[in-house]
């Protein structure tokens, strides 16, 4: 991927803004189902099985919503939205996981150029290009979903520390999204009033804070 072609994180977050709340719901539901499984079995949480169950349940949820999820080994979780393909992975203790021995994963991490399907070319034109993204999730000690991070991978190999990214940004949780309060509107004639008269007028009209 050329430097000029690197999508900026702000634009990618905006493009995927509608999908993130649903992905959060899927992952929160998946971790809940995984916790319930180990509670029923009355046994300690096994990390690999916990992750496996989380992916499986999250995939079921996203499929039910009509997302285009890819079929990957071991219930791997990947979905496509427009020009973006997201692999949803558990972080490696807060770090980007390496692709390992899998050629397909190495190809994904390296932003390999693949031929565009005819339907995609028809929808997005001949200049279409696929952008591979990693959406990393993590849990706390009680195995509750804590946060998600969006990354644009650059490279990766077998070694655990081989993963490189162009950028990495947190994905805000939908419940924490804050709206900026709107300020009282000022009419055109008020803009020319002295501050003392303006405050008096607002007090009379019930607009004084």
C-alpha cells in the first residue's frame, strides 16, 4: 500500500460508524454467552475456549443482522462493509497479534492486493481497492468486554513481535458517546444589545441560566 493510499483513521471511523454499535453488541453478547458456559460447567475459564465461544456467538448475532461474515477456520470472525474487511480478533495482551504461519493471514496483514469481484467493481467502480482492518477486543479479569481498537495492519510474520500497523485508534463505546450541548440561540436583534440589557431581556423571557 502506497503512502498516498493509506486511509486516515478519522475517515475510516466515520465510514464504519453505523456498524460499530452492532459489533459492540455482538461482542458483549458473545463474552456473556462464554461466561455463562463456564458458569454452567462450574470450571475455571479456559482462555482459548472462551475466545472461541465468544467468536461463535458474535458471528451468529452478526449473521442474523445480515452482515456479510466470512467463513474462516475455528470460527474466525471476519466481516465486510463496503471497501473494508475487518478481522475481529482478541488482542495479544494489549498488542497486535501476529499472523503466524498462516499465509492467508500474512497476506491480510500485508494489505495484499486481490482482484476485485465483478459485483464490487460494478458498485464501486474500477478504482476499487480493498482495505484490510483489524478490530481488536479485550476483556477484564471478570471476562467482561473492556474496549475495542481499530488498526490498519502493515506487515506481519511468524514471530510474535512481527506485527506492524500504520495506525491504531480506540473505538469509542456507543454508550460513552457524548453529545455536545447546544448553546442558547441568539436572535439577530439581540446581537446588538449591550450585555446588561441582554441579560435583563433574557431574565424577563425566562431564558436566563
